[in-house]
């Protein structure tokens, strides 16, 4: 009889340990889910802040309340004062607004007065000769955006490839014709940056 009691005690102890182990596993899963939710919320908040910084203070409210990482209809993060020029240029040239926005972000950080050491000017950093060939004044903000969109459209049609078109926009068509889509390390980094932003913006409108 004593052996039976000992065996029963052992079984009860094992059952208790298994129950404790299961409870601990459940608690771990709950803690893991909570951490994942906190990380997701933090990542979303960082994304909203980053887009708000790009779009400017007037767009902060709309980004904060309208941001949906799944939605393809969210606004592109163009400063409100510049938005009509970008929307019109994208509409007339057929260049995706998200792509045009990404190029302007990398080229000038949406500064209409930006100038490069090579002489490129404006939001889309056009060389004056390129703008003149397209019959637009690069010093005019709306004209600069339209000329940049037209030039990008020409490159997209010429190469049939977004990465090659972006490489040509950065390094020039001659360099791409001679050396391919990655004529320099700088161009490779430029294309990667624009493509990353384009992917982040998606089909924004």
C-alpha cells in the first residue's frame, strides 16, 4: 500500500510540473505577442513621422490619420504647395506619381532652390541644357517638375527598364549606353535609394 501512495505522489508531482510548464509556455507566448505588437506599433509610428517630415507640417495631420500600410491609395508625401505640379506632371507624362516623388526626394529633398555643383537646378535637378531641349524653364518650379517628368518618361521609353532609366537620369544616357545600368558606385546607390522610396510609396496618389 505504501508503494501505491509513493507512486501516486510521483504522478501528482509530475502532473503538477507539466501543468506549471504549460502555464509558463502560455505566459511566454503572451509576452512574445505583446512585444511583437509593441515593435509593430513603434515601426508604424516611425514610418508616419518619416513621411510627415518629408511632406511638411501641413501634411502631418493627413498622414497621421490617413496612413494605412496596406492601402494603395494613400497620398504621396509631396509638400502641399508642390503637389499640384507633381500631380499634373505625372498625369500628362504617365510617369507614376510615386516614382516621380521618389526621384524628387532623392534629387533635392523637395527644395525648389537646390543647385548641384555640376549646375543642375530645382526639384528634379535638371541641367539647363536638358530643360532647354524640352522647352521648359528649369528655374520655374512647375516647369522644372514637368520637364523632369518628361525627361524621365523619355528615359523609361528608351530603356524599357526603370533601373536603367534612373541610372541614365543620374549619370546620363551615354554612361549607361557604354557601361550598363551601374556605371558608377554613386549611380548604383542612387538607383537603390530611389527604388526603395518608390516601393515604400507604392501606388500613392
